[in-house]
């Protein structure tokens, strides 16, 4: 009996070792489904009960997770999980920005089909419902005719605005269709918002690191930037922000509270609440960029900052470019105090947003197709992020730090020994591998030892090889510490 | 024999009187086809030869014109042709602009289907090839799939840029696809151009009167405006402009040289040449808005200002919003010295232009459908403008002055006795008739006695009644002179 129990325990351990081994060798990666109980029981010649017990053990160790009606999956916290980077400390001075040349190089690589696309934060179009959308397009283009070619003046198509309001309501947030303005993507939404609240020379506070397109926009508009310390898990550091508000004439905060690009940080509700009290209490507008808000890995959609606002001073910007069809150029603004002014800015700067894409997206939302698509998309992004994180942990040297986001599809990676990501960029480009050097995410010279990795593409052999190769290149970087 | 000749001469006169009578009573309007020789010969019981002689006489008198393979048409210069307004004299000071409220009213009326649409400079969608475009749309949406939903980054779709370059070449102008940037309509094109050449507080010279959306844009951007005297036939007065350039720090000229809105003026080539020498010689950029350039009533397309430039300092803006499909939001910029900078402005402000509309328009251009459509459209606009001009001459009091444009689809009307167009606007709106009061076309208080009439809609009973009614209302306006 004892012997039997001992043998069973040995067998049970060997199943555990087998699974851990598959993970260590990359045969099983985060997000992958573990072999079924039946399959592994056959393969290892042990009972299904034993495999089940081993899986349960791995589950309690955080290596596997059970998903209802589906089986066991390798979690993101599997072996080789690297540490996350420390909170940023950009230093407290407002700055002007100059970066045009490096921007250009990174952008030109984004469209080169021969380069492994780890650079721009761009999802693969394979993940998007191209067929379903073009069916909707075809059917609408015929039905709309004259309406389809006519202007659809700001604030934009009413039914699309209602559908957006309905989705916010489903997520527990009160937004009315009369607060929404349709724009040509989130980029235009943010550009209009900045124009509405600030003028040349004004100081705008942002997270540090900050998405480089924001830097480029602020640079063009002649705005000065104040980068605030940011925690890669909880977002902008409120004490540092408060201190800045007390000592400087800050005109607005521009923030990505949900799954920040590049850090992936998610600001907890109580921090959003405090943020709103701090800024709106001083009459300073908050522009929140929520383009990643729908891409939560867990079940719950995070709140908007505006959800905690009672003063009407929050401007929310978003789009369908990361979730549905970047080429449609459909974004939007939710605004209260600034609504009328923003409608006029929209009219003045671009007259209107393209008509048919507004109708197509409205139909796609109303049919429920968008919500069904999002379920699949979130799962895909989650798996891709987890696999990438795992693979970086495996391929990069010890001391590499990687963020652990709960949504979105980018990773922010700190190289060990202050490794120079610009040197790495030039080496990687020779081998047709792109990523975004950390230098681009700040007006300071910080983040030179960081890189941002795009996980918007389904995992494949090329990406795996690119990351392995990138790891080898990092190993070769000189120690700059 | 003499008697017979006398009788024939009498009959011949009576045919002429008959036709003049039809025109005077509005049974025949400018652009209408006169009855066929056969028909009138039957109706008046005279010989075909006599009718033909009478028509030839009316042709030499400028009342009718013969069109090959088609017959005789009533010309714009028929009876009741009013005088054109005198050259404008806005006074020589740069000004700031404040007009938001009146803009809003005019805009909200533009979308009210119950109002006779003589307000916004907006063509009827009935004139646009909605069916043909949606066929192209449907076929493309299916074929493109992933490409259709993906970004199409600046400078925009290459084949569309090539097609645009080809059309310029056909019109005798050298423009390369590498000089073209696709934008979200001409509004964005102009907004980006202004951002590239000027900043808050700078002075921009414009024609006076000037299209009110330009005023709104300059107001929003904090730019100061310098309105230059303008002749309703030949455009901006070069001597006045030169004097301003000598005495003020003007950052750019923003001009509509071809079929200006509202005056319809067309700058002759030698004036374009001198304009370019004057401005580009001083290193001052010219932004030319050519959205009406394809809408010439005669056979020849007018030249761009850039055609005469050798310095690379002209930025040309245009779109398909007045000729094809405003709802597609497809415009473009042609630039030389400012090209790189404008590409970056486009990226910074709106990332990209909607993808599928770019493909649809490219196909539509390449197939030759666009050129065929333009032939019909120009004829329609011409007839509408001529009918409107005739009807205003008939319905409005003596002393009314009306422009006589050779392209586009708006008329600029000066009321007699300094009649107050704002009073007229409030009276007309009660009766569901819209137009744009002259006050909106200047930062000065000039043009209060002007109105702009949109001729973008096919002539119909409602429009005819609206103009007759408007004429009655003008008769009732108090003399303010």
C-alpha cells in the first residue's frame, strides 16, 4: 500500500517534471493549452487521475490555469518570468522636444513587410474581422448611396454615438451620445483636445515614459512637456504630480490610464479618483487616452478616469484602431465642459469624418459582432503578450526586466547593465528585426536601456526566432553601467 | 417681291420677339435648350429657315448659343443680366476674428431638409455618381479585405497620387506623385499648411471677401488676417497686396485663385505669374486652395498658381468634396519645399487618411469615370449658375449686382441701397429659405449688403419660388444708404 502510494507519488512528480520541462524547452508556452488529461495519460502511461492531480498542483503553483470547458493553459507566470522594471524618475523639468529623425526611421520600418514587426504598436490585420467588415461595407455602400457620399458633419453619425454610449453603459459608465464627437482616429481626437485646452509654450504633464507620437504631436504644437514619475503597474505617481501642480503652471494632464503605452500600467480606481480630485479640483483638464481600455485580459473592463469626475473637466479620447480597423480612421471624444468648443475645433480642422466607415462601425457594434470579436481578440493579445514575455525571459540575459501588463499588446523591457538600445536597434535592423528604442519615449535622455516590443502579431516561428536572436544580440551588448 | 420680303422680315422679327418673350417670362431660362427649329416652325407657322435666321440673330446678340450636335441654348447673358459688384476695399489692417454664433446658425440650417438650400456652398448629391461609386466600393471592399482595414500612412495611397499627377499632366501642369500628400479633405489640407508656415499671432493675407470657414480656422489658430482688395473678375489686387508686403510682416498668402468662394473670381495667368514673383521672390509661401479648379464652365481648366512657381514655395490644396463625394473626405496637398514637414504634420495630427475611400477614388479616376462625370457636372453647375443669375436679375430690385463666374457654383450678390442682408436672413429663415449673409465673409464689418447664393442644386420649382420670394423680401428692405 505504502509502496503503491510511493510509486504513485513518484509518477505524479514525473508528470509535473514533464510539464515543467516542456515549458522550459519552449514546447509549451504561456497561453498554450497543456495536453489534455487523456492525451498525457496515454503518452506517459499513467492514470488520468494522476495527471489531473499533477495539473492541479501546477495550477496551485501558478504554472497552469484551468479554464472552464476548455482545459489547462500555461500561465504568464510560468518559469523564467522576469522582474518588472522599477518606477520611472524622469526629473522634474518641463522640456521642449526634438526627435524627428529617429521617429522617421522607426516609422519607415513599420511598413516594411520583410522586417519582423516588433516595432510599431500595431496589431496584425489577421486578428481583425476583415471579411465581416467588408460584408457590412458592401451591403451598406449599396443601401446608403447618396447618404454614403454626403458629409456627415460633427458631432458625427447619431447611431454610432448611441452605440458607443450603450457600450459604456454596459461597462457601468454613464456617457451620453450627446457628449460624443466622432473624429478621424484617436490621434485627431487628442490633437483637437490639446488645441482646445492649451496653446504654444504651455506645459502639458504626461506619464514618463510616454508614447512617442504624443511627443511628436506636442513638439509640433510647440507645447512643453512635463514628464511625471510613473509606476509600471499603477501608473502616474500622484504625489509627484501633485507637487508639480503646486509649483508649476500646468495647463493639462494627458494620460493613458488603462494599459499604458509603453508600460502597460493600469491605474487602480482609487488612484483615478484621487487623480480627478487633484486636477479637476484645480480646474485643470485631464485628457485621457483610452484606446487600450477594451483590451483587458481579465473579465472586467477598467473604468475611465471621467467616471470619477463630477466637474466635467475630463476629455476622453479613443478609437477602433487597436481593436477593429485602423484604416477606417474612426475615433471619438467624450467631453462635457469642452464639448461645444471641440465640435468647433473638429469643424475648423477637418470639417467632418468619413461617412461610410461611421455607418459600418455602427452596424458592427449594433449586431453584437464587435463584442464577439473583442472576446477573441483579447484572448489572442493575452496569449501573444504572455508568450512574448516568456520568450524574452528565456532568451534575454539575467537582469532583464519586463513589464507584466493586464491588457493591451506591448511590453516594456529594460536591458541589463544599462545596455544601449540604440546600439541594439542598429544591430537588429541588419537582421531585419525591428523594435522601438526606449529613447523615443521621453524628452529626457532616459530609457536608453529600454526597448518596447509589439505583441500585436500571432505567435509564429519568425517571431520566436527574432526574439531568440535579439536575446543573443543583447548578450553581446557592452556593459554600460 | 418687296412685299414678300417685308412680310418675311416681319415674321422673322416676331420669332425673335417670341423667344425674347419666353425668356422675359421665365419660360426659357439661361442654360435651357430653345425649342427646336422644327418645333417652333410648326408652332408659329413659319418656315424652318426663318426660325433658323431668327436664332442666328439671337446668337449674334448673345441671347442664344449654338452647341454642336445639340441645338440652341439660352446664354447667361440673356435679358435682365445684372451688373457685377465693384472691387472690394476692406481697409488695410490685420485683425482678429470673432464670429462663432453666426457660423453656427448658418451651419445648422445647412442640414435642415425643409430649408431651400441656398446657404452652404454644398452641391446636391443628386449630381454625384453615388451608384457608380458604391459599385466601386462594393467590389473593392471585398477584394481588399486586410489591406482595406489597415493603415494607409502618409503620404497616402500611391496609385491615387499617381492618378492625381496624371490629371495635372493632362491639364498641362507638372506635378509628381512624390509631391502629393493625401489628406482628410481640403479643410485638413489647409489647416496643415497653415500650421506648417505660421504660428499664433502671425499675419495671413487673404482675398476679401473670404470664405468663412477660412475665417473660422484662422480664428481658432490665433492667426491674424489681412484682407486684401479683390476684383470679382480677376481676383486679388496685386498692387494692394504688394504694398502690404512692403509694409507688414506677412507670413503667408492664402488664396482661392480659381473660381473664388464667394466672388467666383478667376485670376488670369499673367496675374498668377506676377503673384508668384511677388511672394515667392520675398520667400513668403502661397497656399492656394484649388477646390473649384476642375469646375470650369469653358473648355479649359485654369492653371494652378504653382504652375508659375520656380522656388518651391507654393502649397496647393484641393479635394473631391465639390466634385465627387464630400463624405469620402479625400483631399490632397501638392508641396515642394514644405513636403517633408507637411507629411510630419499629417502624421502628428491625424496619423493617416481613411484607406478604402482612397482606393475607391483611385479606381474611379483610373477608369475615366471621373472625367466623364466632370463633363456632366460642369454642364449642370453652369446651367444652375446661369439660371440663378437670370432669376435674381428678374426677381431682385434694380441696382442689385451679381457676379458672373466662369466656374464653381456660387453667386455673390450685392443688394441695392445698402440693404441689410442680416435683416433679410432673419426674414428669409421664417420662410424656410437659407442663404449666407455677407457679414460672414470678412473680419471687417463690410459686406453687410451682400449675400452668397449656393447654386449647387439642380433647378426646380422650390428654388425658383424661393428666389422670387427672396426678391420680394429684398424689395421690402429699408433703404440704408
